[in-house]
C-alpha cells in the first residue's frame, strides 16, 4: 500500500468503525507514519508508544492544543476567547516538569487511593439504585439509559454538585470531546464548545465561591485547599482542571462501560465466566481497556530531533501515539485479537504511562468494576438485543458506540 492509501484509510469513516486492520498494517509496514492532513506523525507499535509516554524529556505535553488551535481561521479568534483561555492554562495533561510536578502534587490529594476507596459505598448504592430502575426483559439503549449518565452523576458527586446537574455535565463533556477529537479542528465545533465553556466556567466559578466560604468533604473543596507548603491552584488552574476532569473522566468511563459489555456479550463464554465468578469483574475491565481502548491516542510535541523506528522526527513535530494499536501489538500480547478476561497481567497503555499516568484511573476502574460485578450477579441471562447495530463515534481520541441495545434478564 502506498502512503496515500494509508492516509485515505486513516481519514475514512470506516476507520472509526474498525481500525484494527489499518493498525496491524501500520505496525508491520509503517510503524511511524507522517499523516499529511493532520500534520503529525502516527506511531503504532507498543514499544514506540511506550517510549514516548515514558520519556517526557524528549516528548513534550506542552503546546499540542495550541498548535491544533492555530489551524482555526485567524479572524474567528475574537469569538473563541474562552476556548483559548482554557487551552492556554496549563493543567496536568498539557504541562511538563516542573509545572506538571507541582500540579500533580496539588491535585493528587483529591484522587488518592484512600479518597477513592471512601467513595466505594456511595458508588455501589448509586449502581444498585440505577440498575434497579432500568427496563427488564426488553430492549433498551444502555448508552443513553446508563453508561453516559452514570459517570456524570459520579462527577457531580465529586464536585459536590446537585445530581440533577449531570445533564449539563453530559452536554459540556460531549462538546469538548467533539472538538478535540477531530483529526483537524472545525470552526463550527469550536464555536459550539466556546458556548459550553462559557456556561461551564460560570457554573464552576459560582460553585467554587461557595466552597471557599463553606468547604465540604468533596473533591472540589480539597482542590481549593492550600498544600502543606502553602501552594494552591490559581482560579484559572482550578477551573481548567475541573473541565479536564469532567471530559476525560466522564468520556473514558462512559465508553468503557459500553465497550466492556459489548465485548463480554459478543463473547458469551467470557460473560459466562464472569457470571460464575463476578469477582473477575476487575480482570474483565482490564481486558476491555486493552482490547477496545476507550482512549485511542496520546499526543506530544518532539522536543528535539529524534529517530523512531528508522524515521527522523524533527524538533517541534506533532506526534500521535495510537494506544488502540499498541494494545493489539502481537509482539507484546499473545492472541492479541482475542478477548480473554483471564489474560495474564496486561501491559496495556489505556491510561497512559510515566508521569502522565491518568490520575483518575483508579476511579474509572472502580466504577466499571462495580457495574460489571453487579450486572453479572443480578442479571446473568442478559445480552445484546437482536436490533443492535454497532456504530462508533467518528472521534480520533475517544472510542465509543453511539448506542448499545441490551436486554437485561435475571
């Protein structure tokens, strides 16, 4: 296949529906490939993606978003002030050391294993009550009825916001993901996101003002507090971090909740293993993360000229590491294209790695594990409805199905 053929595959709607053959070809034939329409390198092998993740001294997390925004029409920038303000504010995902070290230290307090484990009881109650209210013995859309709403409710809980505000969170998250997940930025999506960012910023400013006066036992109150050395997040850092937590935490978990069930029900022997032993739920989550990663890629900027798999990447070049491909690398995972919840300890990269290992990974795993465990315990005869037609969102970053028609049965 010529380069133009690869580019056509990468930019085709079919790629979003089933990228696996393209990934396999790239890993073998073009493991580091320059995609002209996106103006960036595509890296697909596990070894190389892992190298990028573990070497922040060579690959910067700073500047990718602004480089992406620079492709928007210059005459529209006055209409996108909130958009630029958000992406010009450094948060953990778009910063390097020492700033990243400072931010992670301040934010990690809110996501420590102790804090997350303390949420377990509340999440279990929320799962139980929500599953109880879902339709039984008839087809319904799991994405709409549960997967998209549930993590938004948990995030509202984290922020100490009213549970009914989750619909606002869902809308804001969706608009962020639609814009940043395009191969190249689109002005209509940017203007749509600008409106959502204005609304979300106003919402957070009001919520933060209340928490400064009346701290509670929630994530937002902890993030506002000064650290032991007297440091604290600025207002812009606090707001942009909350925005990042919303869309990253919500979208990843929502897609994982659907993808994990899709793969389990599509492999009935795997579902039956989980039904026989619901404590395998955590392993099922890990295999879903590997097999059909809800986050498909990471992006960096090369900090110096460097050679990757024989290709010369220049300083300042954009580099996109395809996690979804790395997780199917046959040199790392035996029978990589098989879904196996009993797979030995996985080396998947779905939550990133190195200093940028996802800070919300523990929470996402906890939510998903509880959901799968409870479904296996109380609805063992569930499955995919005959009416289901598999269709994925056309998004470069996040991978998730538009709908998932299930039938829950005890």
